[in-house]
C-alpha cells in the first residue's frame, strides 16, 4: 500500500512528466548531445515497448518497482524469446528513462537499477560471419565492368566495405567533402558510433572511387563538396543520398548472385563485410592495433574476437595430435 508521501508524489508526477525529462535527456545527454538519429529512434522505440507492457499489465510507470522491472525481464525471456543482448539493450533504455527522472527529482530511486539481463550463452565469436579471400574476389568479380554509373558505384562501395571494414551507416553519411588527401594518399573521413576517423584507401580503391566520381561528372553532375559520396541511381531517387537499406540491398544482390548469401552454417550480411575486413587483415599479419584503428573499435577486446576466430581453426590443438582417421 502506498504511503501518504508516495501518494502525493504520484499525484504530482505523471507519465507525461517522465517522458518530458527523458526527451530532454535524449536531446542533451545521449552521446554528449551529438547522438545519431538512429540512436535516438532506438531509445524511443525501446521505451515505447516498455510503456505498452506497463499498460498491458495495468502498471502506472510512475509507480514501477524493481519487482515490476524483473517481471518485464521475465516477460521478454519467456513470452518474447528475446536474446540476452536484446534484453540488455531494452533494460538499459528503461534504466536511463528512470535515471533521467531521478536526476530531475521526479522520483526518489531508479527501479531498474541493478536489474541485469540474462547472461549471453553464445560464444562471442559465433556472431562473426565473414568471407574467405577467394570469396571476396568472387564477389568483386560479380560486379559488371560495363561502364555504367551503377556498376562503378557498386564496385567502390563493396570494395570499401569488404577491404576497409566501414559500416553501412558510415558510408550512408559520407559526403564528397569527407574525402581526405594527405600527400599522395586518399582517405575517407567517416563518423562512427562514438568517434570520427579517417579510413585510408588502398591505391586500387582510390582508382575505382575516382572513376565513379568522374562518371558522375560526365553525366552532367556539377561537383559539390556537400553532395553525398554515394548516391542512388534508380529512376525514383536518382542523385539522392543512398539509404542504409539501399546499401544492404546492393550487397545482398551480389551475395545472392554468387551464391554466397546462404551456405551451410553461415549467412552473410552487409555487416559481415566488416567482419571480413577485420578477420582477413589479422590473418594476413596486420597488427591488432592497426585493425582496431581501421575499424574504429573503442575497445581492443572487440578486435580480438576476429583474431580468436582465425586462431580457432588454424591452431586447433587437435591438429597437433597427428592421428589419422
């Protein structure tokens, strides 16, 4: 039963108040006030699900207790069958929702504090899907060399993703002004999750990227630094910034063409091209720090997963037994 003090606080504080301070939190606190729109939309979407759950079970969000949060976790495990990583994200958003209210003095304690997600039972390396070197060559050969703008764009796009490990969102955001020249070298300034870095391009990638940009000029486009580096070429969106979904569709198209999309025990996605860059670079002898810098990993332990993937098979102790079967 609510105490008198709690009843008075509940009467004053409403869900709308909580949402207002959370909106302020999203605006000025997430990523130090510089969060990407995708990040903000994720926060809003995850919170909306929690509020729907509260409504479904007739729980006032202002009066939520730690036990309620634990029941929400149980619901996500039993009813929704969410994976631990997904539950961790959703609990983190709820925790920040209530912490924003605590910081503004709307509520006394954060009911989601200390409620942990279930442990991840999968091997972290199991999430890493990548192409072998011969498969990368096969994928690149599938792109036609027909002089069209589409083929030139696709070749540059896939080469950068597969060899340099850039994310789809990074190439989606990039403008022509983000090309960086240092001496005879060319790179691309990309905005990652938490930082901005310059991705150094190989001479071959520079060549095909310049060919792509020259084709755009030949087709009547006036060079402008503010224009997107990668554009859509279809009739409906010609010349506009290519979307993240558009990039994924391009990659999937060539993966299907080459029968690399689905193979026994493996499904390749656009993000797998990033894993490919990291795994093959370490396997070829690149230093861990160099690969970490290339991929923009804040924590070297993230990069170490790629080394573990390669090492698991190359240095399998069972190979040293010398036993023939």
